[in-house]
C-alpha cells in the first residue's frame, strides 16, 4: 500500500510562535510552507529569509509551495536554502521543464501546482520531470476554505497518468482537507495531504494528524 503523507500547513499556525508551532506537528511527514507574494494570489505571507530560519529550526523537512509570480526567477533559491521540495505553479512558470530540472539540480524535489480550473492534460508529457504534482482543491491564497469536489476527476486523471510510470510521482492535494474530505481525495489517487486549519485548529495537533491518517484509509 502507498504510504500516505500528512504535511500540515503553517499558514494556519501562530506566526509569532513559529518554532513552537513546528514542534506541535513533529509527528507529521513534512511542514508545508506557503509563500505568497500578493500578486499571484491576493495574500502576502512570508519569503526567503523566513523560510531559511524555518529550515534551521524545523524538526521536519520543508515542503515549500510558491504562490508567486515569476517562479522561474525565484524558485531555485528556495531549493538552495535547503527545502526538501519546492512546488511552483504551472500558471506562473514560463519554462516549467527547465525550472523543474533546476530545482532538482539544487537538491530539492520538484513539484508543480495547478489551480482548480487549470487542466492537467497539457502537462501530462512533462510529469516525468516532476517528483510531485499538487492539485489545488481550493482557490489558492487563503486557509480555511471548503474542499472543492470538482477537483476530484482531475486528481483521478493525474493518478491514472502516473500509474505504471517509470518513476514515482506524488499526487498532493491542498485545501479543505479534513477527516471528512481526506478519504475522497485518497480514493481519487492523492497520496500527500496538506492540512492547515484542521491540524492547527485542534487542541492536540498530533492527535489531529493521527486522525487524518486513519481517515484517509477506507476499511474493508
């Protein structure tokens, strides 16, 4: 059985106490770090200097999600900062194949994200250049949104495209992931789940992570 990974998003964390907030999710697989520039999405979060500090104190590898314009220019620096994976948006990359190769050359896994309305089909031929495909299950920009079921067919098509491929490709979903929605995404073929408010909104983040793992697996 494929190992299902839970990557809590610090977008829902207390930014004043980030080091302590990272410790709350130490039982997860990675920490999802959302970088927003207030141009590609209508929100501004944090940038490279803060990511470098998070990298220095995090008990988990960094899964960086860049919701920024001009990803070709800025993304490689996050790989060079030590992020385990760096995901850029297809809609923000002029040369996604070249960028994916640059990220890998810098030592990070290369991820590419698609907004809910962006089809996967134009990118199927380049999936071999990626380690991770992120299917956004909400419109990117803000935490706490409800899961969009209309993205499930796209997740299924992406999962079918990578099934039997020469190299593994993780299918990540981000947005509205709760104990109620995670099974639907997993059944569609997702293997990595970004959860923000459902983890950080819980009194016990570790218990919330455990509950999400259990909810992602259909019994019987």
